[in-house]
C-alpha cells in the first residue's frame, strides 16, 4: 500500500505541475501570477518531476510549435509521422534538448513570455542531481515495497514527465472523438482523461488554446480548472478573460 500511495501521489503532483505550470502558464499564459508564486510553482515542478524535470522555456517553445504546426511535419510530436510512441518520444527529446541547452533558437513567434530561472535550470541539468532523485525513488521502494511487481513502477518515476507527455501527445491525436474540426487530428480521450487532469481533451484545447477550461460539453470535466478557480479566488493567480 505505501508504494501505491507514493506512486499515485507522485503521478498527480507531477502531472499537475505539467498541466498547470508548464502548459497553461508557461506555454499559454492563461493567467498571471507574481514572481513569488511563479518561482514557487517553478520549484514545485522541479521537485515533483524530479529526475525528469522539464525546462519551462523549452517546454513552452515546443508546445507553441505544436499548436502552430499541429499534425504537420513541423509538429515536434505528432504521432502520425512515427510508427510507435517510442520513436515519437525520442524525436521529441532531441528537439527539446536543442532548446533546453540553447543549441538552437526558436522562430520569433515562439520566443519570449515564458518563465526562466537560470540558477534552477542550471542546477537541474546536473546528472548527479537527477540520479540522486532516482536513488531516492529506489530507496523508498526498497524499504516499503511488499511485492516484486511493484518495482516495475520505478521506471515511471524516473521518466514521469516525458511519460505523461508521451501519453497526451500520442493518445490525444489518435484516439477518441472530436467536437470541432480543427484541421488536425486532435481528439478528446475521455475514458483516460481523469488520469491526465484534462490534458487529453486535445480537440477542445486546440479549438480554444487560450481557454483555461478544457471541458466544453456538459459531460466533460477538466479536473484542473476548479483548482485554478480556487487559486484565482485566493489571489494566487489572476485568470485572464478569454
């Protein structure tokens, strides 16, 4: 039981940081927040993604490219140009690292207006620190695992950010239904969406990329949106009018 609680907690905390901070804030700026809160959520993203922390600048650049070139050959991670999710993930990794390491500059429309914290970014790039996170995950399993099969969950902890991104990019553009004709292959994958906190309502999101609520129909629920409304009420963030 402790291992399953740890896994579920890590999954949803990492996922929340990805959808709330990396996606809805860094990439789309759906809301404003003070520098204090920006740095706090920046640190939370680093801590909860841990061994697979995704740089907000590189994430934002790639996601903006994804919207501009959705399901074309210039899309960084369209599943329709790869034979499997592994190939797509490797290609995404190469593009991501080019931006994370400043080996390549993005086109002008994709630059700027994303959070940067050069000190933390530099720290997170040390392999020793990422390995230390991995050692921490393994140590928890060593002391609390009660069956051998629980160790099969460990790789997800090591690569939790890319794993969640790969599921969204692959499933969200291949499986499900469409409410809108967006001239791409974006889909809503509702049966799986609760596990991705709204991220699998890709068709809705591509229709209204700046809307903080990814749900559009009465039967659709975006689990992240009520949290954003609460943060807005508490003045942690200021939602923008769409």
